[in-house]
C-alpha cells in the first residue's frame, strides 16, 4: 500500500476515534504523524518536527495570554462599552461592525490572522456580555477577514494575481476581490438569520442590562456571576469595579493593544512575539494579580491545532495532496475538474495554509484554462473563494484564534459547533462557488 493511501486512512482514523472517544484530536494526530511519518514515509522525527506550527502556537499563546490579562483588568469590557456607543445600543449591529472592521483591515493589506487575532477577542466579549450567539460572532469575524482578503493590495489578492499573471492566464483582480466580498457577505447574512440575528433586531443594550440584572437576582443576588454572560459584579475579587473611569492599568493595556495593532498590521511584525511581549510587560506591573492568566490560555486548543497541523505536514511530505490533485486533473472534463479542484482546495485549506493551497489549485487548473474551453476568471474566483471560506475551521489559523479566545462558554461545545459549521461550509461552499462563478463561464 502506498504512503499516500496509508496517510489518507490514518486521517480518517483520527477523525473516527476523536468522534467516538473523548480524546483530544491533536494528541491522536501527533501519534499518526510519528507512525505514518517514520514507518510509511521514511521521515525522521526531526523531519516531522519541521512541520510543527511553532509560529501559530506562539500566536495562540501570546494572544490568549494578552487578552486574558485585558479581560481580568476590565479592559475588554471597557472596549465593549465604547463600541456599543457607536451602534447606539443596537445589539443587532454589533456582529456587522465586527465583520466590517476585519474586512477593512484585511482589504488594506493586513494579514488575515493578524486582523482576526485583534478583533476576535473583543467580538467574543460582546457575545458573552450581550448574549449573542458566540458562533455567530466568531464566524462573522472570520468571514469579514476573508471578505476583504482579496483586494489588489492584500496578501491573498497579490498571491492570486501573481500566479495568474505568471501562468499567462487572463485575470481580473477586481472581479476576484468582489467575488470573495459578496460571497462572504451572503454567508454572513445566512449566519445572522440562522444563529439568532432576527431576535437581536428587537433588542437594545439597555434592555439587555435590565434582563441580566433580573437573572442575577434570580440566581441569588448581585454577588453571583451568571456563567456565560460575562457579567461583572462587586463580589468578583478579580474584576475591576465598574466606576466609569479608566484605571491606570486599563490605560496601559489600551496602549498595549494599540501597539499590537500598529506593529502587527503596519510593520508586519510577528503577532505572536509582539502579543506575548506586551502581555509580559503588563503582567510586570501587577504580577500577583495576573499570576493566573497563564492558566486561561487555551492549552487544549494549542494541542489540537499543533497536532493536526503537524500531521498535515506529513501528508504533504507523503505527496498525498499532489497525488489527489493529479488524479483529478486526469478526468478530462474541465467543468468537473474545476469542481473537484475547488473541493480539494477547500478540504486541504481547512487544515493548512490557504495561501499555499491557492497557488497549488490554480497551477493545477492552468492546462485546461489555457485552452479557453472554460472562463479562467470564474474558475480562479471559485478556487479563491473555496480555499478561503473554510478558514472558519477550528484547525485553520483564523478558526483556531476564535476557538482559543472563546471565554465564559463551554469550549468543547463551541468546538463541536465550529466543527459542524465548518463541515457544512466545506460541503456546500465549493459547490455554490462553482455554480455561481464557473458554470456561467462554461455555458
């Protein structure tokens, strides 16, 4: 049996075992990476560790550590209250503000993970405080980032346009950008309607606070915290009292968050190193207060993502992705090949780099695009959309950041919800993209 087939069977086994038994999928993936890598692919353990996603792990640790401190000293709540004023207390506008902010950040050139890392913790803070479905909030952030991700000056946009130009294909940067933006807006509308958005239309922030006070009274008084709503009370020893004034520590934290945004977005510095540096500086000013912040880092998520991505690296080294892609391109029918390439891009991108997969998928499509039997711009747009909308997966960088920053909720349940939603996106998204962008160019 070939290494490619063995690696595919191992991937199926990982999902099956993790579904049936309460075992962290990351741990299973590390075992599979070790066994498949050494026994089937001929890799050494040093080779396997080359695939360990050190940068992403550092980002997850740094960002969640920083926002744990920001949450503990009341800065996140401060940001939430400030943003609420911008929407005049209309709860239904909050998810759309999060979508728009991340879309603008990526459209002007910010890396998608950097934008999500900055916006997601604040968005999930809104979700906890105002009883908005956390899946709705988290996915609005990711889809916003992907919506703006193909502007001509963005990382995705530059990558796709370069691959198209290098291969002599007809291109339209504006079409690809608008295709991704409109597609993600459409998904966001569906998300909003399905996951509680219609109920938010009738709610305002003032009404939410009154309802929360009633829940607190029912729970046993103002000294209790209702888990899942992010409510802060005077009985919470670790929380800042709500005086309406910004404390010195909150002001310093705000400076740190602005510094993070500037260094990561404008100067393209590694967000993992920057965030953990800022978090450590903030901890120095109040070491005793924040000694428990490290325990708020989502270590189970770190294990999950690190293990799965390490095994994906073994899949790549085994030639599994190329094996599947080349098998598809031999089918002959350009329309069918375009659909299958969209699915390959979606499935692989849910676990690996969207940028890398975009280049591979478009390159595989070049031979039948050059003969003019099918519209090249439509196929490129479909592949671009299919390979990036799946970043909602908890195994992708953006999805992992959302999962790691989910506070005050059942993270295991949230993980399963993300897994179900991303599975639906993988199944439906490429097909819809193919129908909308590819089929009209073939008819």
